[in-house]
């Protein structure tokens, strides 16, 4: 009798709670949302993320408060979101570094596949091979010839960042040796190239474009399979003869994995609408951002695939991380 009564009370409680949960999810969002960008302000992912979030905030009717917390190739800020309440009020804006983290940081406390729900891909951005114009290279072939003879170094936005992986893929393909110099974010890494203290970088176009335009940097190649509309005169690393040197640098949004599915689906739908807005597309175009339409499930599959590929890259490059 007592067990039946307890079971009835449990079922009754669940029945009462379910409409309340449904109402809470239907009303979402009822307060400001926090967006973690795990790289420094002015980085490519920060620029792209803020373009999307500005319009998304208006679409949702709530402020979206951005927090930049760089370091460890994005792993520090990402770990904060992994441990945040899964109530729909904390999101992660990340890039390809998200799927590289297990390879670059074996000791991380989160799993990009198990602990996150993919929401939406914003698009892909070319990584640009940048050098100081003072180096005097005419093209990427000149650069590679010099790198094979000398002792070069390169900067990145951190171990495991897209800027790190893109440089490693080019380095392996070109058969050059170069010392990695990681920084907390793209802007810092880029300015080291401008100053001539670092020989090169493979930086996201959003961070490098203005500096290339005003002559502080020289763009030798882009990492995408096709040339970028933002730099149509700059060849790809592939067409320049370097096999398997391309690298896809994507940007997107994630939520803690236990976030209610209804919230994830609504956020995915609203984000896709925002990405189609003329005001967003007009800001994306000068940055060289290419569409990368994926459903949340397709995005999840991409993360799984890339985690495996990045582990293989670390092994092939002989990289050692503590």
C-alpha cells in the first residue's frame, strides 16, 4: 500500500512539474544570456561571434553579455561553460579549437563531444599565411625556400587553436621546421609578426585583413580549398603545390549538453535566421566568411570527426603536449 502511494505521489509530482518545465522553456529567454568567447577581444572568433550575437540578442529580446576568457587554446573559457548550469542562459562561441582540445590538452576536464550540444555553425574563415613585408618574399614559394634553409618560428592564438593547426598542416606539407610560439589570442600573435619578432603565422582572415590592407602585413596564401572572395589575388596553399595543407577554420555556437532540447532547437532556428539577415551577411562578406549550413546533428558529427582527425595530426607531426 505504502509503495503504491509513494509511486502515485511521484507520478503526480512529475505530472505537475512537466507543465511548469514546458512553460519555462516556452518563455525562454526571460533574462540576459551569457556568451563565453574563449579567446581575446579582436580575435577572429570574437569578431564573428559579436556580429552574430548583436542581431541574435534583438531576435531573442534579451541582452547577450559577452565574456572573453582566453588561454590554453580556448580550453579555459570552454571548461567554464561545460560546468555551467544547463538552463539555456550560458552559451559557448568557439571555433575549430573546440574539436582540437583533446589532442592539444590531454588533461582537459571536459569532452567536446560528450559535454556540449552543438547549436549552429556561423561559417568558415580562411587562415592566411602572413609575414612582414620587410622579409621581402615574392610568394609562398620564396617563403618556403627560406624556411627550409633557416631557423624559423611562428605565432598562434594558443596551443590547439585553428591558427596553430593551420600552421602545422602547412609546415608538414612544405617540409619545413619551425618553432611554435603560442599567445593568449590572435591579436597578440599577429602583432608579433608585424613587429618582425616572429617569422610567420597562419591567422584567421578577420584578424589579419585590415593589417594586410594597410601594408603592415603581407598575405602569401590562404588555407581554404578555393580562393577567398575577400582576397581574390592571394593563392591557396593547395594551388601553390602543397598537398594536404588546407585547413577549415569554422566558428559556431554550443550549449551545455543537458540544456533542454526545446531551447537548443529554438536557439538553432533563431541563429539560422540571423545568419541570413542582409545586415549580417554584409558584415561577413568583407571578412571572407563563407556559409557553412549545418543542422545541430550534423555539427555534432563534424565535431566527432574532427576530434579523431586532430589526434591523428598530433601523432603525424610528432607534437608533444604536457
